[in-house]
């Protein structure tokens, strides 16, 4: 696999392997904030075909009409999300929590999304591109883009 990483939930019941990571960033949306208890989360994305569970079965719920989130029912660790119905008009991808990789700093954020929803007291001093909502340009079209794993 190209740039393959291993990861798993906090308790170790669920393990996965992912490769071809093409984007990563902060999400400031109200759903991520509420589910994590943090002012922002970090996500990373890979093609759905490049994300493979190697152990265990995560639980799932839909946090919005089209988005399914998977987590460990033993330790509660948030694992990944994907469209509940695979999109036909764009690449089907998995968005996962990069801090559950065995090398938790292997992937760095390259963008902010849902910046319009950012907590007013939360300061970000980086110069990463900021998108007001969740629809963003392809990473290769952004200025000074580097692969999140470089
Ligand atoms: Zn677990
Ligand atoms: Zn979010």
C-alpha cells in the first residue's frame, strides 16, 4: 500500500489500515464540537477503497441525513465517518480521526472548515486556508499545499 498507516481505538478492540490520505484539516462545526467536547477536531480523508478494518466491528449512527459516524462501543472512541449512501457525483471517501493512528502525528491539518462556526474564544494563529462551511476546494488547488503526511 502507498503510505499505509495502522490505527485503532483507545481500548484496542477495533483496528484499521489506511493509505492514500489526500486531505486533513480542522473542523469547527457544531456537530464535531458537541461530539468531541473540544472547540475543534482534526480529520483526515482517504478514498473509501483505501480504508480497511482489520479487527472488530464499530457501532454506527447518523449524525446528519447523509453522514454516518462509526465509533467503538466499548471505549467510545470516535473512529471515522462516511456518506451513508455512496455519492455518485464525486469520490467516495472516509474521514477519520488521525489521532487514532499508531503514529498520532503522522498526519497534519492543512485547512480549516466550518470556520464560520468557530468558537469565539478559540484562537487559531496558523496561515492555513479557511473555508466558512464544509464545501471546500480540492487540496491540490489550494495555495502552498503539501500532502498531509509529508
Ligand atoms: Zn475501543
Ligand atoms: Zn465537523
